[in-house]
């Protein structure tokens, strides 16, 4: 059996009108289709089963089995030959369907669907080809941070064609000859999730730290509003580089002394905030793990490589910075 998916057009309404061809009594010799019965809009009243089949083939056969579906969008045209979708028009079953519907119509007009099958995968491939050509994803605005500049890129609307809807329309046209075979799908504008205005508000504060010049820059609404001189890590205990964020904030922070030889007799202990032995003066802005921005009592170290990885500031400076920096603020260290 072929692995291609074959779709057969049928209609529940027709099944409710008359028994299906497989179960109904076969056409009787000389039996004619009742008045008011049609198939896909073609009047079959008074015809025998054989005459009805011939009429349906004459009227619809060429269009169904050797027709063309056309899609036009963005000044581009695509065509799908019905033969390439393996369209098969079963005129005998279609004629029987009309005959059986007439037996129970009680004089009322009835239009029955044609019996047509096609390969759905061919339709899906056709629509995917159109989608690939026309689809354009929306582009979100992005926050671009460099040491001396912060900017927001422009967003861009995307474009889509509604491929599922188009596939259904093409499939319907393959089995119903009354449906137009020229489609002009409306191009759908897709909004970006993040635009420039939204991003500016969500990233209104940014910090960058330039180790080579020992400079901390505070950006507000993409502009530098303050520069501070800082100290950074010693060569043996370098300040990490990369994009981080303010993870924690503390006033007069407690110092959890690293269990390291350089900490001497304080190694592995905890020093209370505000203590003379606590090198973390006044404020703490945690950046990454044990690395943070803090005040120092060693003002002479500012502008040098002197810390064990942290960023040191003058006490007045770190107090001023602390007030202006919310949690989650991006921090680029370079």
C-alpha cells in the first residue's frame, strides 16, 4: 500500500439523505434520477445512472483531473496541476450517489457532492513551497551593550500567509469544481514580541565596567549619566569578564570570608556588616557568585588592580550608585 495519504471527499449531509452506494440497492434497469437532483451543481434530473455518469464526466472530468490550481501573492504566481495531486474523479460512485439521493428526496431538490480523491501530501508540499517563499519571521528589538555604548535595535514586522487555511482552500477546490481555482491569500502582518519602546523601558538602567581604564559607567535610557573610577581584580584574582546582572543588594553587607590562604586567619569565617575588619563597605551589589560591586576603605586602591575579583568603589560613590540601580540591571564587564 502506498504511504502517501489519500483524501477522499465525502459529505455527511449526503449520507443523511440516502444510503451510501456500498449499501444501497444497485441501480435498477431503466431507473432514472428523480427531478431536482444535481451533483456539484450539475442537474441530473431524469437521467439514467449511466447517462448521469457520462454527463458528470463531460462537465467536470477535465477540470478535476487535468486542471490547475493557481495561487498569487506578492506578485508571484504558483501553480499546482491536479494531476500532480493524483486527483481521481469517481464518476460512477458520484452518479450512484445522485440516484440514491433521489429515491428518498420526496420531490425536494438535493445537490450531492462528487466522489473525488487526491493526495494530501502533494497539497501540503505545494503550500509549504509558497510559505517558504513568502514567510518572513518578525524580528524583535534587541539590547546591544558594549563597554561605551548601549543601544536598542529596531524591530521589524514579520509576514505570513496562513498556510493551514490555504491548504484547506486548495483541498476544497480539488474536489469541488464550483470553487474558484485562483487564490490570492492575504498576507498577514506578524507583530514582533519586543519592540524598541518596550525594551527601552525594561532595560532603562545598564552598568558597564571597563577594566583597562578602571571606569564604571552608569547608563540611564541608553545614555551615560555617570562615570565612576573603580578598582578591579588582581592579575592572580581577575575580575570575570562577560555579561551579568545585579543579583542581590545589601546595605552594610556581611562578609562571608572565602576559605582561601589569602584571607589569613579570617578564612572561612563570617564578618558582620559595618565591622572594621569587613572590607565590604557601605553597600553591596552582587554580580556573579562571590563577585560584586562594593565600597572600600582603601581609597588609594581605586584606579588599580587590587581586589580579589570584586569591583571596589569609593564609599560615597557606591552609596549613590546603589540608589539608582535596581535588581536585574545588566552589567557588562570587559
